[in-house]
C-alpha cells in the first residue's frame, strides 16, 4: 500500500517582504521538481511567496519536546546576553 | 505504570486548558489522536467531495468571469483537502489509507454534498449558505488545540471568505435581475436551506462526543450553538436579497435576541449519512473513478523519479 504513496515533503516559503523561509505545511510528490510545482499550486495561489524550499520529511530532524527543559535551560539565567542588562549613563547618546 | 499514564493525561489536559498547542511529537492520549484523525480526515474528505457539486457547473458558468471565479473556488477546495490530509498525516495516518477509507464508504464526509446542484442559482446558494456554514464551523477551529490542524484552518478560513462573497454576489445579481432569475434564486434557497442547517450535525442531545471534544478543544461550540448563530446571521442576509427563508416557524425572539426556527428533518439527515441521499452513489463513484484513472500517473511519476535517482547515483559513482 505505502509502495504507491509518493514521498512526503515539507514546504518552506519566503514572502516578498519576508526575511526568512517559513514552514507552511507538507505535501506528497514523486521528486523535488514536482514537490516545488505542487507547493506553488497548493501554497502560493495568492502570492503568498516568491521563494520555495522543499525538503523530504524524512530528512528533517527535530529536537525532542521532552528534553525542552534541560535543552533550553542554559539560556535562562544569562540575562547579560541582552542589551537591557547594562546601564548606560543618561548623557551617553547613540548606544 | 498506571500512575505515570494518569500523570501524563493530567499534564496533557493542563496544557490544553492553558491554551498551549499540542504538536505532533508531544505525548497525547490515544483517544485524542484517534478522534482527531477521524475529524480531520472527514473534514478533508468533505473538501475533496465538495468539489464535485460545483465542478458540475464550471463548463456551464454564464460568463468567463463567473467561470474563472468558480474554477478558483473549486481549486481552493482541493487545496483545503490537501492542507487537512497533511495535518492528519502528522498524527500517523497514511494518505493512502484515508483515501481507501473514503472510497470504501468507511469514512464519512459532509452530507451536504450528497444533494444535487440543479441550476446556476445553486452555485450562488452553495457559496453563500454552504460556505457560510463551513466558515462558522471552521473559524473557531483556528484556535483548536492541535497545532497542525489549527494552522491548516487559519489558511482555510482566509480563503473561505472569498467563497462566501462570490456566492452572495451571484445571489444578489439573480435577485436584482429578471423575475425568472429571482425565482431561480428562491427555488435554490428552498432546496438548500434545510440541508445546510443539517451541516452542523445532530442536536446536542444526540451528540454524545461533544463534551469530550469540547474538553480537548477540538470543538469549541456545540452543534446547536453554531446552528443558532448561523440562522441569526443568515436571515437578515436573505431579507436583504428579498428572499424568503423556507421555514414557517421562523420568528424573531426578543428575549433570547435570536431567531426561533423549525426542527430539522432528522430522518432525512440520518438517511443521507447512511448513504441513501440523492447523490451518495454518484459522488463516491466519481471519486473512485478519478482515483483509479489517475493510478497510472502516480505510478509513472514514481517510476520516473526512481529511474532518475538511480541514474544520478551511477553517474556519481
Ligand atoms: Fe473549503
Ligand atoms: Fe469553500
């Protein structure tokens, strides 16, 4: 049964004003060319984008939600990574 | 072991109560997964089968403008089906299996599409009423608890409002036209009004799964609540068009600030659900025919991709 199913692809689109490609969904296609053509038809019917990336879903590796706490913890207590941590004298401009 | 399961379930519910989206890799109760797969795939099937009644009029649209619009709308519905099938696949359902279930009759789709589209006014009525009802059903689902489903619904809803407006515009044009055109619009409304009210599903008292679905936030209003909203929304629009809603019991109720309306013919509803509607056999037949006649294309594309991949491999070696 799965033999006849085309592989699954994840679709990323960059809008005209967008700086990055955003995940918009997935679709089935036999190969990359068809995946891009299908993505054009399925996800950009109203000029939602001017650039499309597709990647076969099996190549996407994701972080594990169960590890989220331990994984992102280290960034939690490093407030000094943000500019607001520092006090700049009022008389100093342009900083 | 059992306490672990209970804890997971409590944590899961707590996340939902806090309006945190559930994502594909998150733990979820089996029943949540199963219910969602059923709900999302049924919805996807409805989009797919929903192309057929309108596809019926593409070649007979009264002008090039109307033809282009109808073609776009039907194409959107195909897109909606695809967004939703993809969302269901993130839960582990396979596309082939979902389609097989549709074709075998195991899976259901909205019974509204088992009614025939007999005149051009039906294109107006379907867009105005049927897409209008779909919007009411779908807008709350943009905030549903399952992330991929919610995101698919956001896209769907954005596109639906054009569907409803083009339908209303067809109705308005007919109602402002010759008496024969207006009669055609009225006749279509007469046929579609009650089946559209059935789109919201059985009465709350006969909908035992509603409570659990509301708790999981994969449903955010009950069937009867949505039906009431729909009537309240549509009656003034029908009045604007100068059309009569075919319900003698319809009456404004000052106390509840809404309309009272007659009871749906539930026998007809269950009959259509069971497969005995006017077009059930036609619709399913058309779906199966399209699927079977497209089989060689799917196989050839796969064979072609495989051949090219192999060629690329030997060239690299
Ligand atoms: Fe749709
Ligand atoms: Fe629609």
